[in-house]
């Protein structure tokens, strides 16, 4: 399933005019860009390590690498890890930014900026304030419910905490780890986010790649659902206006 962005913009322009459409359109296409950036950085980050570790997939070779037994090889591995981490940090930042941009999409698409009760200063257009405004209109309940699914999920809260911690305090470490436990639910090796605490919330260590894959898919699916609900809401609004 895909979000028919073109249809939304056509109906929205007919309903509110070109000036309003010019506010909404860049936000929507920023969602498309952010999803592309997140995918790109994730793929590049995983590729950097996989290419280097291609012939080192047995546990002993990996442990020797972690223990720095070969200085030249360890130096290259250190560089690859830093490059991979740079991509993964960028991936997390883009994933986290998606909800902020989506808040602006919903804000403009539902006409909140046109109503004195819900109109906000640009810097105050946040997911929480947009959701509160949706509560005033029962016809927007489904959109509000999906936004809550997006932002109240445990993985989203973890993502928000790690991005904010890394932005304001220090970047969370991502050491390369080799698992000693055979478990189909976790990778045998890879980058692992260190445990950390933020705003009184304690988070345990987490394998980076499975987390990002899972959270990207979850957000992408929900954004499509939210987009389709916006399409339907704007279409209904336009139909009523044309009567």
C-alpha cells in the first residue's frame, strides 16, 4: 500500500487554495526525503561492516578482531565501525525527525492553521499540540489514534530518548559485540547500543540493526495509514464544500 500524495494535494488545493497548498506540499515531500535518508544511511552503515566481515563470520575470528590481535586489521575495523556508526546515528536522527515533520503535515492538512482555536506559532507546531487540536473534532479521531500509535510505542520512546541524549549530552556508544548465546531472535554479532539513562528513564543495551529495521518499518506503515486517513478526511471535506 502506498500513500497517494498527489491526490491529497489536489483535493487540498481545491479546498483551501494554492497558498495553503504551498504550506503543505514541502512538508509532505520532506517526509518522503526523510524516509529515503533513513533507508540510505541504514543500508550504507550495514554494508560497511558486512563487506569487511565477509570472510570473518566464525566466532573465533570475530573475537580475535575485537581483541585487536592484528593491529593493521584492527585499525581498518575501527575506521569501518566509526563510518558505520555515523550512518546509523544519521538514520536514527532522520527517523526521529519524521514525527516532527508529520506533525506539520497533519497541522496544515486538517486546517489547524486556519482556525483561531488551533492556530499556532511555527515553533509550537509539535506532535503533542497537533494531537490535542485533533481531539476537538470527532471526524479526526482516527487520525489522532494513529498518531498516538506512532508516538506512544516503546520503540519510538526509546528512539526519542537516544536521539535527544546524543544531541544534547553525548552520543550513545555502539561497541561491536559478539554474542556467546545461540538465539534465533538476536544477531550473532554486530553493533550494540549501550545502556543509558535519559530524563529518569533507564534503557538497557540493544542490538542496533534489528531495532532500526523494526522501527523504520513500523513508522513507514503508520505514516502510510495516517496519509490515507488524511486523504479521506480532505476528500470528504471537499465533497461537503462542493454541495
